[in-house]
């Protein structure tokens, strides 16, 4: 059943305004006003110069944001106060699209708001409201004509601030403006001044250029469901420096030239196990800078342009490819951890390699460099160090492998790791003596005689000492090790071996291997 019984009043309440105060800080709110000036300039074809001035007065507690982008025409004035009203059309490549920026920003910053605007060199109008207007349900506002301001200018004046203007806040705002509008600020036509001083652009693309692993610039597009084209440019590479504590790595998103999300390290861009891995200093050289250009509706930003909307269709279209790229460079960063200075930072200059992607939705990962080989592990390193020797004296393999096995065991999270390692070293020592006796001294001793000879506790047989060229001090150490192992094996208490003791045994065994068999253990 469906039958209309009455109508309901669904007129919005001005409380709507107040609900957003908590969502905005100084930086975000000021940027909304800067965005609007830049949008007017963009809609007019980006011709001519534009200057946006932000002034903060901590003592008076006032903020002014002024631009000379053109001003609002009389019939556009309502756009600046009516929630949801906008002068942008869906196809504009602007920043503004939601029709809420100015209104939320001014209310979040101040209790007293005055906006003056002069379209071209026409009349100067002023709109003003304060908390009492926000408190009642009257939506009409008086419109004033006032003394003329400079032509083509819009001036937002805020008093009775809800935010604190501290020195720190001022500095942070300068940094934030420099990073957010870096693309605009590098154009000669655009200037932004904070308290009368030009804001400098701040970019994040300091790259290293290791051979084969330098930065790559991928270009292509994404077609939206509405048939619109978003131009995509992604530069991925290894950073020229690591600053894990400052967190300056990850994915940077620019939409229509505005930085929306710096240094993203979330699950959504691949920073999770099985992809790039969780954020960690090891992968802190990973840097991927994404630049999207297209209709404002196609930009995957949130309504305050302070983050990426990861549910947006354009972000989703880019997602799989993006994650592959992030993971690839994270892998290189991780593989070379510990040797970054020679493998990465040493290459300070080079070219960015251009790669045409076409459609990002169907892009493949073959556009990426093959990951570098990981540093070989100890067993391989030791084997290659002794490769020549093994060809001549194959029996040495078991000797250096004994040292590797002991070292490997000692690093295991086992309560008795040192004890097991000491046994392996002792075994290796016995093997070294036996091998020497059999292979180098060419003794014809039968097996039973050999066993007796090699039993070193409590004393090394003089026959062994005579046949094997080691100095007196080394024989003392060999006897000590044998006695100690005996005591630990057959004593009543649980065997415990201190790190120092294990280290001394390790040094002894390596020395014996070097003297008797020329084995190199410095791999
Ligand atoms: N400084 C300005 N100069 C000229 N016109 C402006 C200025 N600021 C705002 N406007 C007009 O007011 C409209 C509303 O601005 P507002 O920031 O509220 O929304 P928006 O920019 O359209 O969208 P968004 O909410 O995404 O920022 C703009 O579209 C523009 O037409
Ligand atoms: Mg706006």
C-alpha cells in the first residue's frame, strides 16, 4: 500500500554548518579559500597572473584571504553562501566541485565572517554573517554595496576566530601551502603570499638513479563510466634519501595540480603484508607520485580535498596497477637495505625513463624493472669464496660448512643455541685435524689408530702434535675446548655456553681451518 498522507518539512537547518567545525583545521580551511581563487583562474583559461594573499593576525585574532582572480558577478554571489551552490560545472578541470568549501571553511575558522567582492571593475559587494545568523533559521542575507576594493578582487575577512594563530601554526601553514600548491606555484603566473612573503613550492621528488632501477614515468589514462578521460602520470622510483621518522615516503597524490594526499602508507596503496609490506624503515626509499588531471567529478578526493577517497571509481581503476608498482620499488628498497649508500644514493643524477601505459585499468606489470637479486646468504657466500680450493681439495667443503652451520644455529631463537653451536665447532675441529692427517700428512694410520689419536681430551697425543703444524698456544686452546666440551657433556648441570666463549671457539676453529687447509671464512 502506498498513499500520501501529508508533506514533511525537509528544509535543512543551519546546524549543518556547525557540524563541520570539528572537521577543519587552519590548514584545511585556508586551502578551501585558496582553491577557489585558483578555480576562477582555471575556468578563465589560466591566462594572466593571479595573486592570492593570506594574512594572519595573531594579536587582533583575524584572518584575511584575498585574491585577484576576477571577483564574483552579482548573480553569482549566492554561490558563496548557499551550501551546495557552486559556479563549477561538472566538466571543469577545477578543484571545487562539491559546493561546500567556502561555507564550511569560514564557519570553521570564525564567528564573524565578511566577504567583499568586486567583479571586474564593477560595484563592490559585501556579504556578512555572524553567529546569530547561524543560530536562526532565516536563510536570507542582506547584501551591501560598500566602498570599492581593488578591481577583480575577492576578500574574505574573518574575526572572532575559533582557531589559535601561533607561530607554529603559521610555519605549518606555510609548509602546507608550499606542498599543496607546488604545481601552481612553479608557474610564473601564480603567486601565493603568506603575511606578505611569497610561499615557495615544495616538491617530494628527490630521486636516485641506480642503473636499471632509476625512476620511471608512466603515462596513460583512465576512462570514466561517464566517458570522461582522466590523464594519469605516475613517477615511481627510489628516493634520494631516507627519512623514515619524518615519514617522507609512500604514495603522493596530486589531483588537478593540487596535492591531496602526501606520503600515503595505507593498506589501500599496497602497504600491507604480501604486497609492499607494512610501513617500515626498510622500505622507506619507496616513492610513487601520482598526478591525475580531468573533470573535477572524476577526481578521487574527499570533500575537503585532504585525502583520497579509496572507494572512488578512478582510484579503484588505478588500484591494482598502483599496488604492483609500490610493491616493486619497496622490494628493491628492502633488498638493498644496509647497502643503500653504494647501491642507491651514489647515483644522484640520471634520466627518468618514460613508459607509455595506455589504459591503466588493463596495464600489466611487465613495465617494471626485474627486482635485483637478493644478497646471497652465508652458505652461498662461503662456498663461492672457497670455490677454487674445493676443486683442488674437495674435503674442505665439510669444514667451512661446519663454521656456517655453527653460526646459523647460534642465531636461532633457541635457549641452547650456543651449546649446539659449540658442538658443531668442536666437531669441525676434529674433522679439520682428521682431514689434515689423512689428506695432507698422508698418514697410513688405520681407522682405529686414527680414532685414538684424534681423541683430544684430556691431552692431545704428541704424535698428533708432531704431525700437524700448529703452534703451542693453539694446541693449548684446542685442549681447553676439548676439556670444556667433555665437562659440559658429562657434567651434572645443564650445559650453558656464554657468547664470549662461543666466539673464542669460533675464532680458534677458523684459524685452524686457515692454517691447515687454507680455507677462507671471511665471506
Ligand atoms: N574567491 C572567489 N572568487 C570568485 N568566485 C568564488 C570565490 N570563492 C568562491 N567562489 C564561487 O563560489 C562557488 C562556491 O565555492 P565553494 O568553495 O563553496 O564550492 P566549490 O568550490 O564550488 O566546491 P568545493 O566544495 O568542492 O570547494 C564557487 O564555485 C565559485 O563560483
Ligand atoms: Mg571550493
